[in-house]
């Protein structure tokens, strides 16, 4: 657990739009250890997906990675992924760091059979000599992701498959090159609940089988409790709290994390209304001064409006960015 | 369960439908084509059964729109004439009966020839048939040169965005700022001299062009003007395609499967060629068909203005131009070539219009519902 595989330091991504500069994420730093499941949690638009995409420079114009370092450790060597040229980073995408995207309906190209698309991922990293050979291998990969009847399914097109099956295919594409890190960007949001459970089990299974590290992005606290070893809570482009999953759920320190947990229904406690966090997510073009959560925070004081809180370790492995801890 | 099964079978064979005569004709041609492919590639028919059924259904849908049938009919005739016209012509385009018999000078229809003669005393039917070849070859080459250029530039501009996009699209705007005909005139007027040098030094190119236009070796000197028109039109034609390709690329680039393709480490060129282009090619192909008519028209317009083909090379626009000096006495020199151009352009436009309906999956479904099933099955 002490073996760092990914080290993110001061990652800052800005989007240069006509309305102004959107500071999507600022000074995001975290480490991911080999073999763990690290979860990034936060509400819509807090910068979880941007963080995940920035790791392999997948940020599209008008977005730009302003500063930061992402060290990828492998066999004792470390590479700064953000310093690599497009040609070089391409070798890491899919092979070392693979993605599973949110919406399986649209993350597969409608014009190609699923076998071709798995094969394409293999072919891109020279795992197979031809697309044809890759399609034969795709059968095995589809079997690994528990696709029923994989021999038949390889020649199916995405529209012929259900949402859950498509997500199995995208997971298959993700694991096809034995990546060291699997980034699952809200893998279950577009699926219904029963399929969600299957897909989460599958990701766990794949993680166990291939010993991959999983970076899980979600807004579902239930998924976090089920899957994650450590959790980083993001708010308005910053990490506000980072700890192992037990500390987050048992003794959250940051008021935002507390609010987030209160907003999750608990079947054991009968209440009339769920508590919500008052106010809305601030505009990231002109974020509030000081702590970005201060307009919505029940504990906000003078210092919260004046000074940006730093992410500091309060307990062993429990980091919080708050003046009132 | 049984019914669903039957429905699927029906889609696979196409036998379940009440077919009209037109459907039977199109089925016959598809069957001939499929047999031809199957003899070359064993087992092709078995593998592509659903694809063949899809083609058949596409034609059923097309057969349900009268303008589409008329368009297809006209286009087929003109393509056929474009290919075989020069061989079907009763006289060669460079046969001047006037040298033997002075009476054929501007002879009216019916006197010596069914559609009359031009001021060189040549048979108008033969000229129109020869002109079909000229028109078809020029149009196809303009499309072949201009469209891929526009598509590549549009893809690059749309995919990379930013400064590259600005650069390519501003150049495109510069071309679009001039009326296409005027720009084509400018190029067609300037180019021939440089091109004649090129043609004279490339006997192979010269032979190819002579063969394409079904011309005599004697006409080698006039080829440069034909080639100049083609190049001038190709230069004018690509910006439209760059625009539509860029527009479609911009929407397609945002789609998640393009991002997934980037995430598995594919190169930009591969993403553009394999994932973006195939997804946007449908509308572009329809646009090509719609556009073919305008290419024919512009070509006729250019030669009407005296650019492009020169006598004795036959060209519809040129015949109208030469005939205009003898109007209204020799009305047949204007009415017949003019109507031919009209029908050709009309054919391409009608076909393109209904192809758009047929190739658009949403619109096509509504057309397919008009195709009735056999055995009183519910539609």
C-alpha cells in the first residue's frame, strides 16, 4: 500500500471560453497507491472528470493544463505525463492508463462491430499483428468480462446490445491492454440499478484478476462505500478532504463532506426530509474569495472569506482543507 | 414470438413485401450484381444476406417517390449516354459533311438530320451524344478532384480546431467570397497555357485524356482547355465541401466514441479516417449527388462563355454559344442542347433530393411503411 503509482501535484486546468476563464480545477494534488481503488467524489461540475482526463492530456481546446505534474511510476522509474509530447503520451493511453467512460451508449462507434473496437485497442498498442487476429482475441476478452455468448457477440454492432452489455464491452476495451491504472469515469451512471451492481462487481473482479489500480469517479456515495479504499472529495475544482473510506464516512471533518453524507438517505433513520446543502455550486469564472465553499458553509467566518485554506494532514492520512477543523 | 420471427425473416429476404414492377426491376439488377460478386468472391452472398436485403429495401423506398424514380431514370440515361454516346453517334463529331455537300449548313431538323445541323453542317444528334461524354467526364473529374480535397481540409480544420481551423477556414472564406462562376472563369482563362506545356510533355496523360473524352489524336492541342476547365472548377468546388465537412466534424468530434478512441491511444489521423469520416460521409454523399447537377450546369456555363471545349470538340454549352449567333433562325441549336442540360441537371437534383430522404434513417422508416406486406399482415 505504500507504493505510489501516480503522483499528482498542483494540477491546474483552465478553460478559455468567451465568457471568461473557467478555473475548472486548481492545485489538485493527490497520490494513488498501487493496487488500491481511489475514488474522486463530488457533485456535477466540480472537476472530477476534468482531473481524470488531464492525467493523460485528454483535455480538449479551449481547455488547457496550466500547470502541474503527474508522475507515473513504473519499475522504479517515474515519468511526468504532462511533459510528454502527443506522440509519447499516446503510448500510455490505453496501455498503461485506460479509461471507461460514463455513457456506454455513445462511447462505442455505431459503425463498427464490438469485436473490431476491442481489436482496434489491441492493434493500437501492437498487441496483435492485424485487426483480424485481434477479433479472435476479442472473443477471449469478451468472455473475461462475462459477456454471454462472446463468439456471437463479437460480430454484433453496438445498437444490437443492451446498455449493460455495451458497458461490458467498454470495460473489455479498457482491460484489453492490461493497463496498470483503470480510470472509471462514472461507469454506472447511465445504467439501471441491477446492472450497476453487476458492472461494479465486474470492475472489482477485473481489479483482482489483473492487479490494476482503479481510479473511480462518481457522485454516488453508495458506490464509494462499496468500492473505494481511499476517497478524495472535490468541491468547485479543489480537493476539500482526502482520507480512507472509513474515516470519510465515520468522521467527516469538512462541512461539505458532512453535508454530502447527510444528503444520502439512510434506511435505518426515519426522517421527514433529507437535508440538502443550501445554495448552488459557484461559478468557476469568478469563484468566491478565500474558501470556495464559504457562501454555503454553516461555519463560515471572516477568515474563510479572506484566506484560501490549504490541504493539511490533521490525522494520519486524513487531509482537510478547512479553517474550522 | 412466431410473428416477430416472421417479421425478421421478411426483412432478411425482402420476399414478404408486395413488390411493384419497379421493385422487381431493381431486385433483378441487385440480384445480377450479387451473383456477379458471388462468382468472384465465393460465399459473399451468404455472408452479406442482410446487406443485400438492405439494398433492396433502399430501392423499395426510392421506388415509392416518383421524383426519385424520374431522377434515377434520367441520371441512368445520361450516364449511359456519357459512356456509350460517342459510339452510338451516327457520325463522328469531327466529320464535316459540308465539305461534300454544302446544303447541310444550318439545315433544319428533318431535312438531312433528325435534329438539324450546326454551322459546320454537323449532325446535332451526334454532337449531343459526344457532348454527353464531355459533360460526364468533366463533372466526375471535378468531383473526384474537389470533394476529397474539401473533405480532408474540413476534417483537419474541424478536428484540430484553434489556429489551424482559423487558417483553413479563412482561406475557404476567401474562395467563397467570389461567385464560383467568376472565379472559375478567371482560372479557366489563365490556366491553359501552363497546362498545355504539361500535357505536351506527358504523352501518357495526353492519351488518357483523349481516351476519356473519346477524341481523335488530332484534338491533342485542344486538351489543355478542357483540363483547365476541370482544374478551375475543382479549385472552386472544394470550399463548399470543406465547410460542410468541418461542420459535421465539429459535432462528431465532441462525441464520446471519439474521446474513447483518443483514450485508447489512437493517432489523430486514424481517428479522423476511421471514426469521424465514416460517420459523416452519408450527408456528404447526398450533397455530392445534389451538387452534380450544378457541376454540369457550371461546366455548360463556362463553355457557353467560350472557355473550355473549342470546336470541333462537342460540348453542350459550346453548341448553345455557337448557335446563339444564328438565333432565331437556327433555334434547334439552342433548344435541344438547352433542354438536354436542363434534363440532366433536373435528373441529378431529383435523385439527390430523394436520396437524402432514403439515406436518412428517420425519414426512410416513414417511407418504408408505405411498402405493404403480403398475406394481409399488419403494416
